[in-house]
C-alpha cells in the first residue's frame, strides 16, 4: 500500500493494517489531524505519480549507477557486439575482473553472460555470487 493511501485510511479513522475502526479518542480523530492527513496524502499522491512517470535517459542511468557505487553499465541490456567482445576476450585469456572493468559491469554480470554464451559453467558463476 502506498503511503498516501495509508494516510487516507488514517484520516478516515481506519487502521490501514487491520481495517478496524480507530477509537474515537485516537489523536487521528481530531479535525486538525484529519485535515493534515488528507493534505499530506494529496501531496504524496502527486509526488508518487510524478516519480512513477520519470524515465531516466541512458546517461542519467549511468550516473545514477555510479553514484550508487555500481558499475556504469549495471542493468543495461547486452548488445551483440558486447557479447562478441566478451567471447573474444575470454578466448584470449582476459580475466573476468578485467572484462568487468572494460565493459563497466560487475564481475558477476560478466560471469553470468559467459555462462549464457556457454563459455563457463554454473560452478564458476557461483564463485562470483559468493563475492557480493
């Protein structure tokens, strides 16, 4: 349940978790609190709707990833060229960590992609799952 919906339940005098009517002496049953709960709920509804509609550009996604301590390309789709490059790098002995730096992805993402390309097995991928 969204926070705005929770506040509306409280403003109506209903416990949002149980659906039970709140006691008449509850602080949420005072006119001032009811008014504030509705106002905050309305403001949050606008913010929640705006937040859902915002779509980041690829460059904004990269910046966000970096600011969160993730590799720049984290959660980006793999292109065929990237997959071909991974296979070529793997065949000449580039380490998974080296490929991760080159492709701006995590070592786990590289390992998973190499497994999909049938170049390594699940046991090798599991080594990188344990590192996180």
